[in-house]
């Protein structure tokens, strides 16, 4: 484990985005200054034994703060959502590889659920770098919509907000002029990433997906977070570690 990546971080801001999701800012200049989109942190969750992983949602390098969004789904996320300002916890990060969109002029970012947090960080980084960015996000319904911007293509399953349907209905509205210079980056539930990868493949676009396996150590040691990727060996696949070898993978390499 890279001990330089272990920090004591302090909660400095907190807001609720909807009934079960909050947006937290932690002071940690090293993480704020070095994190790249697609990387994550592994944070101690109060009395819960193992740290919990969260994609980095934004950074403020000047103030030395990084942000995460936390949807409450169990004990760990519930305890994190109850942290008060000033709470100090242990944190590993930034972890994982992040998105490599360096060689592309046009980036299509697409996300759903808590995937919109890493997508937000990618959007901020890419727009600051002057890249041509299109964002398409999907939610179940209007009450679930978070971190949305007017320029984003928005879809909802029930159609009470934005385009009715999945993100694929939104992606279909995008005019792709130069596939060789366009990349798709996707973070969301597995069925969504599988569908987006198939959509991108049909348009001959490279598609990066960020897998969110359940994790324990977050540092490549325990092997509990494996992802199956294609391989030339007898099985046709091999297991790699989501936390260390990912979480971002080329969608065409993943065994869906
Ligand atoms: C790389 C990565 C990035 C992530 N980014 C975010 C993020 O930005 N915001 C966010 O809110 N969550 C994110 N998650 C998911 C988050 O880590 C889990 O929701 C959290 O660990 C659950 O902890 P818990 O103690 O509250 O729930 P538990 O009691 O451990 O589990 C409660 C329920 O959540 C499910 N669950 C737990 N972990 C995961 C997971 N990794 N994927 C899908 N379902 C899970 C369990 O199967 C169970 O049904 C990310 C996960 C990974 C691996
Ligand atoms: S969580 Fe331990 S190896 Fe990935």
C-alpha cells in the first residue's frame, strides 16, 4: 500500500442534494491537487469496519478541498451522511487510474445514479482545458436529478423531466462528426454501462467505463473487487482488480 496516500481529512462543507444524497467537501490539499477525473477515495465511515469508496466529484486546488457525493444505501453511507462539519476521518486517495481522454478533441460524458459525481469532475476538468464536451445523464425521475446543468442532455425513465427513456435516447440525439477524435466516458449502473458501450461500439467510438465493484482494501491487496476482462488464455478472460487496475476500463475489454 502506498502510505503517502493515507490522510486524515476534515469535513468542511456539506449540503443535501435530495432526500438521500449529500455533497461533502473535505480539506486535504494533496488529494485536491493531484486527483484526476475517474479516481476515487476510500473513506472511513464512522463505526463501520471497512473504508468505503467514492468517486471524486470535484476539487478546489486553491482551497485544498475535494468533494464527493454520497447516496445513503447502508450503514457506512448513512454514518458518513451524518458527519458534522469539522469531523476528521482517515482516507486513502486518490486511488485508481482515472480517465485517459488526452488524445481526443470531443468527449461525450454519460452517467447515471451516483455516476454523475465522477462525471461532474470530468466535465469541470475538460471544460477548463477547452475540450469540446457533451454530457448526457439519465435518472429514474425528476426527483432524482442532481448536479444537472442547462447544457446537459437529460433523460428520465418516466419522462417527467428531459427526454423520456434511458441515456441511449439522449445519446442518439448527438451529432457525431469525427468518430476517430471522439471518446465516450461512462459511469453508472452495470446495465447502463453495458448499453452505452454497445451504443459506442455501433458508432465506432472508443468507450471508457468506470466499474464500481464492492471493495475492501481499495489498494490492490485483498482481491475482493475483481473485474473480468478479455484474455487470449484458455478461459478467454482473466480477473483484474477494479481498485488498482481500474476502476476505468476500455468497455470493449470488459466481459459484460
Ligand atoms: C470506485 C467506486 C466509486 C464509487 N463512487 C460512489 C459515489 O461517488 N457516490 C456514492 O454514493 N457511492 C459510490 N460508490 C458506491 C459506495 O461505495 C457504496 O454505496 C458504499 O460503499 C455502500 O456502503 P454502505 O456501508 O452504506 O452499504 P452496505 O451496507 O455495505 O451495502 C448496502 C447496499 O449497497 C450495495 N453496495 C455496496 N457497495 C456497492 C457498490 N460498490 N456498488 C453497488 N452497490 C453497492 C450493497 O450490495 C447493498 O445492497 C462507489 C463505489 C466504488 C467501488
Ligand atoms: S479492494 Fe482489495 S484488491 Fe481491490
